[in-house]
C-alpha cells in the first residue's frame, strides 16, 4: 500500500467508524460492534466499495490500538477496590469466572475443534468487556446504585485473571514443544509479570519522579514510550504485548502524574482502539459467520444462562433482591475487546480457522444484546420475582431468612 493509499484508507476508516458509531449512539448501541461492522462493510469480503484489501496493512496501527487499550485499563485498575471488597468480592468474582470460564471450556471441548481452541473459547465466553460494562453503567445512570460497586469489582477480578490467563495461554497456543518448554515459557512470563508487579508495588515513588514533568507534550511522549517499549519486551519474552502495557498502566496509575496521564491518553486510546476493532472487521467474511451461526447461538444462550446464575449468586451473597441481581447479570453480559484479543492471538498461532468468525459473530451478538438486556433488566427481575413466588408456601427466600413475596417486591424495586 502506497503512502497516499495508506492515508486514504486511514482517513476512510476513521470516518466510516465515526459515522456508524454516531448512528448506533442514537439507538443506544456501543461502539465496539459498530467499528467492527465498518471494517466488515469496507473490507474485501463484502460487495461494494473496498477501502482496504488486506487487513495486514493496518497491523501496526491495530497493535498500537490494543496496547493503548490495555494501558488505559491498567490506569483505571483500582487495587483499593479489590482490597475493600475483601473475601466477598473475590468469592463473587471467582464464582462468575468459574461458571463462565468453565462453561466456555466445556463448550469448546464439545465443539471438537481442538484442545488449544477450547482454551481460547474458555476466555472468550468467560470474560466480559470492561468498556461495554462501563458504558452501560454510565448510559443507564446506574453509577450510584449499590450493586454497581460489585459489578465494577467483578471486572477488576476479571482483569487480574486475564493477565494470568494470557501468560499461561501464550506458550500453550504458541506451539511450545512438550510440557517442559510450556512450563518454562509460562514461568518466564510469570517472572516478568511479577517483576512489573513488584515495580508497581514498591517503585511508584521512583517512577513518579522519573516521569514527572509539567509539559503535557513531554509527558505524552514519556508514557507512550514506556508503554510501547514494555509491550515490545513482553512480546519478546513470550507475554502478550498488551499485558505488558497493562502492567505499565498499573504502575503509572499510582504516581502523582496518574490522573493527568489518564486524561491525556483517553483520546489516543479511543482513536487507535477504533482502528483495532475496524481492522478485526476487515478480516471477517460474513459467509464464514453464517457457517458458525449455530455454535454462536448456543454460546450466546449458554452465556445468558451462566450470567443469570452468577448474578443470582452474587446478589444472594450481598443480600440483594431480584432487581440488583438482574442488573448484575445483564450488565456483565457484553463481550468485546478481550474476546478480540484472544481472536488475534488464535489467528497468529494458526489455530482453527473457524475461531475468528465464531468470535466475531459471538461478540457482535452480545455487544448488541448486552446493552439492550441491561436496559430491560426489570423484565428479568420480574421473572425472578415470579419464580421465587412459586416456591412452596408461596413464599420467597431471602439470604437472611424467610420473607414474604410482598416484602421482596419492595426490595426488587430498589
């Protein structure tokens, strides 16, 4: 692709993504599936104008988008939320992961696509999208609701799991020869993560002094250089580059410059993350999605069931009624950036070609269904209330003991 062609493609990609996102915003849809849709519509696999013939032409920009996305997530990571949540939050988040990741792993084996593919699908079905979750909470005005802290706490537990999961998954799907090599690569990855974690825990003051600068331009150059450099080192050491960027974000979040960095990186994250999702869409052939429509439908139904079960458990643990339980279950339903990270890893490792279209279809469905379901969580709450009222004696069950249906009705409206 020539210089002029590259500029035309980039400009067209940004504008197409922006137009679709504005249209989707009017009907309450998140931007992630719309950016992907822009790539599908303007890619080589659909009729009409083709903006980019080869998705690899955007490979570097896409990688940068992924690095900035995870770097920002590290900046937003709140260790204090995890500490304040205590054992109850770890139990709720762990149960959510156990149900969803376990169901994803079982589903992957049931498909018969292979063991490595099943491990990828475990993460795809098991981890919700922090970006979509946050957007839903803001758009629906639920930030101040009591269950929102629990929802955000679960995403924090997921983030920790993601870092460990990717460190283990990379050598497994990357073609490590034998158990010994797999263990050695995983140990190297964990060692590097632990080094960054120790730096984040004990080196914040020193790092804060090194990066402290009044000029915003120099600060941007400094944190971008650190995030991209560590991402590159991570890749060399067998850790997913984005996880290295996540750890840098976690490290810088605790410095006095952390709030400024969050403000400065935000527009960069949005712009290049859009290119990441757009680039993923370029590689998708709609005909391939149609060929995996049945597995996608089964996976969506399975995710719905597991989310409701996890939401009910978390609500019971926190002594919440049906309405908060429904909010928890539906808000955490969306899948997005993490699933696409896994899809990119699977494609790079040469895994089953059905994975990419399956993940694309699954993400598209749940990224659209999630906000819609969250906006109508009251319907699920009503169904939960009705189901509880059918218990023997016409009485519902509350975590603190027996309670009448009429009393629970008032709690359901909280």
